[in-house]
């Protein structure tokens, strides 16, 4: 209460402030004037009570001043003597909680905390607030197909899947060939078409007229571009999340070459695998487990870093080298959106902006404070953008 009143009035003496806090507490203080009439009488008269101690004249004067200030405060806060009487009789309420007479009690202000509310919180969940004006039936599609990046798997989308499904959307995460739980040796993947086969097979089985929103992360951006070209009629929109967004005739290796030499951390973490012998080209790329957090998860929760460290698998190298063919008729006819991550150590923001400049999407969103894995570091904000993109009308 002292803090509240300090916003509107000059600073009070320390003794008066202490007394005011005593008056405002939920339980009446033992020496508070307003809460103990008998005690007040004792202090005013200066008489000793059995077992009590006498007061000096200076103490009596200090108490009298405090009593006067407290009474004045109560009168101002509670609309006169009648309001003060109500407060004294209602010992269960705090003076600071009582609104001025004739006015309704105002609702408490909303928190200004930037902390994302946990899914375990018992109150209204953020996705409910985000989706409250979304009419699923009015959308072109409510089905998101999530495509992981190099080394990742469908497992990395677990938070995004939960948020989307809680909001009434449909979410499908794909394990590409040799990734996640897909039972294939990544060293034996020899082409981009082979690598993305789980995704293209899924799209091929969609019913006529059914469309999805493709979401690609990291090297998954190259994969959804391939799928957009092959199944343009089944893709409503494409979202690139800190992903490779290539142009016709470009490979992911071409894009990465722009920053690989200047990225010391990437150079240190990368490990080439030579399943066909050291005299032949690399068959896969892996990463030093001790550097995973600094490279991919520098803003992610520890538990997600642990999950990734035991789940990531080598990246097939041949698909990274393959140049992609994209046409205006198919790939370019699909609406594209890009979500930037500002604290990305694997795909720096400068490179993300460069890709968007060379091949501009319809809109660019930015996740401030997100590392290369926003599905871990900023799941709520990522979800918000995905829902917003789904709501953009054609």
C-alpha cells in the first residue's frame, strides 16, 4: 500500500509509512489504532495496564500523529466515517482492497509479463486466445504437414502438434527417409526424391480437392519446395521456418556455401561420414553432440536439448548437393511465407534475409529471441504465426 500511495503523494516519514502498512494488512495489527480501540484509549491516556509498560511523552505524541494520519487515510479511502466503521467491523478485508464509496471495484490489470504461459497452467491457454476467432470450417484448409530439418525428425514438432490439435487444427509430422524413426540408413540415401519420398507418398494419397499447408524447417525447406513442384494442386500454402528457400537450379549446398566459411561454430560442429570410403564423396553429415546446444538450441529448454541429443541422426549428403528444378506454373503458384529466427546460430538472420530478398515470399514474420529451433525455444509464438498464416484469405 505504501508503494501504491507513493505514486500519488509526497514521501511520508518512515514511521507513518510503517503504520500505514500495519493498517492495510489483512489481519489487524496488535498496536494498530483503528483495529484496537482499547489499545488506542490506553495510548491516549498514558495509563499503565497490568503487565504493560508506560509510554514516554514523545512516544505518546508519535502514536497520536500516526493515529491521526491513519484516521485521515481511512476517511479518504472509505468515503467518510460510515466507511471507516464498515472497515473496522469487517476485519477480513484489507483497506487497500476497498474501492472508494460510490465506485465499483475495478478489475485487476492484466499481467505485463513476457513469460509464455505454461501448458500446465490451469487458466485459459494461449492457443485458446489465439484461436478464439478462428472458424475452422471457413479456412481453405486446417491441415498442417510439418517437415523437419536435416538431422531432426517428426519428434521435434511435438509442441507444435499439441498446440495445433488443441486449437482444432489437424497436424501431421513426417519422418523423411533415414530420419527420426524411419528405418533406413541415411548413408544409403542417394537422391532428393528418395529422401522426400515419405512426404510425396503422403501427398499422393490425399483425396481429390484436399489441400494442406506445408511447413518446412531448415533443410525441410528444400523438401517442401520439391513437394510443391510435384503436387502443386494439393498445397494451399507453404511456410519456411528458418529454412532453405531456394530458387530454380539452386541446391541447399549452394545456399549454405554463402555462410559456411564464415560460421566457425558450424565448421567445428560438422562431421562428414564416408560410408563408401575416404576416397569417395561423403555419404552423410553428422554433428558433434557437445556443440549441438550452441549451434541449434542456444535459447531452448534443457529438456529439449537432451531430447535432440539422443534423437538426431546423420543427414544424407547427396540430397544437399542436388540442384532443384522449380517452375512458375507449379512451385511459384503457391503462396509462400517465411518465419525468421533472430538468435539463430546455424542459419544466421542475415542469410535468412538474403534468401527472402532473392526470392521474396508473400509475407515475412520474425520470431524475436528464437534460436534455430523455434518449435522448442518459441513454440507459442510459432504457433501464433502458423494460425495467422492459415487465416490469410485467398
